C-alpha cells in the first residue's frame, strides 16, 4: 500500500488526508500578507501552507508577452514577466516566512520552479518539493528534484494517460516518496471539468503512488468528493479576500470557505471508512432492538416441531433472528416455550443432523 512521509507526517490510506492550503502568489509580493495567509491556513485546520518559489526571468522567455486575468471584477492585461517578478520573494523574506510558519506550528511547503531555487530552498530546510502541472512533463527538472531524496508531489494537469505513465513510471524508479495529484488546469474549473472518476482509475493504474487532487474549482465540496474516491492529498488555493488585486484571488477560497472545505474533507475521510462489509460496532446495538426475532406464537410443549404456524417474527429482547429461520424450521423443541417467548438455539434439538 502506497505511502509517503514529509517530515514526521505520514501520508497514505492508513493516515489522515494531507491538506495543503495553497497560498501560492496570493501574498501579492508582500511579506505581511504572506504571514496573514499562514495564520488563515493554520486556523482552517490545514496540514501545511504552500507558496510558490520562482524567478520570473528563469521561465518567461518573452518579456513582451502579455497575460490577461480577472481581478476585482474586471479583466486585467499586463506583462507576464512583470507580473511574476512582482510576486518574487528574496532569500531573506523566505527565511522570515519559514520561521513564521515554524512559530505558528504549521508546515511550510512551496512549489519550486527551477534547480537554482531548489538549491536555495534545500539550504533553508525545505521538507518536500511540490511541482505544478506546468512542469509535469519537465523530466530534466523532475529528475534533478527526485535526486535530492526529498519527498516529491507533482500535479498532472493537462496530461493524458500516456504522459502520466511516462512521467510517473520514470519518477517511481527515482523516488520512493512520490505523490501525484489529479488536476484540471482551468481557472476556475467547472464541475463538468473535474472528472474525479479518474482518481480510482489512477490509483489502480499506479498503486505504488500516493494519489491526491489539486482543485481549481470554486467548490468547497469537490475535494471531499475526491477523498471519497481515494485521494489522500488535497491542494486548494486560498486568499485573504476575493477583492484583492491579482490573478488568483477571485477563484480562491476565502478564509471561511477554506475552513468549510477542511471540515468537508474530514467528514469525507471519516465517512469513507475501510470498505469491510461488517456492521459498525455501534450499529450492533441497533441490531439488538430493531431486528425481528423468532417468537413462539402460542404455548409450545417439549418436542414441538417448529413450523410457520407455531412461530411469528417480532422485535424482542431475546431469541434467534428471523434471518436464521430457514435453518431453524423443522427443528424440535427440547424446552417448553410460552407464547411470545423468544426461541433460542439452546431451546432446540437437532433434526436430521442439524
């Protein structure tokens, strides 16, 4: 059974769902806002707060390329490079933010965009590497990341089955601490886009990987549905306010929605259970008072043979359950029974070797 470990936290079917509150770049490049996001993540009950560590010049080839997004109720178009550069943090700011997470008692994680930032984050004590869907097929980087020995969680947005098999198959040979998140790279994703039925299919296809769900829908319920289908890691964007300026705020969860989502996830993992077809221990109490029993219809003497005319089936405090009637019919009493008394196994003599 697949499992992984981040710090002291075990993740897998036998452990609580690992919830990543994705602050991403919703700090708007301001350390004070980033710290407030940490506070919200902690208060929600999430297991970690996750940011994004990148250098715009490393991945933005064309500095004249524009990016259009919805912010504060209107479309905004600006330089993609300038937008991402505005959201960068310095090494010193990352140190302060990571220390703040330690002080607040919540795990810090980040999506690392490139080997240079990876080296910095390793020096700062990063516990695991997260890779976004945009780099799912970037095997050169993924192999470098896997070679660190750090736990690796990657999102598979935009990937088909062939690509999943190629990338996951390659990484399984390089990492024993691997998680993969089903993801739809639409912002936001509508319900018909989510295809959560992929999750059990992916689990069956690669059972030696911990599977999860990175959700970009505006729903607080979709992650819980994913958990019911077998997801063991959940990632979800959140913000301090939908009204803040920036590309991701409007579709992210606000603090109330994030806490609600966490509660739904915890409900779903408790409700999912273990799949064993047995009554719950507490349910056995209901059986005692709700199931019908085999009851003497009239006074019955020793030696009476039980048949459909001599018994009835009613709720009672004692007696064999009606479900055993096929095995009891035709057996002989070795003890007299009064009308309405329950008939127990010890009241019967065997018939025809029963």
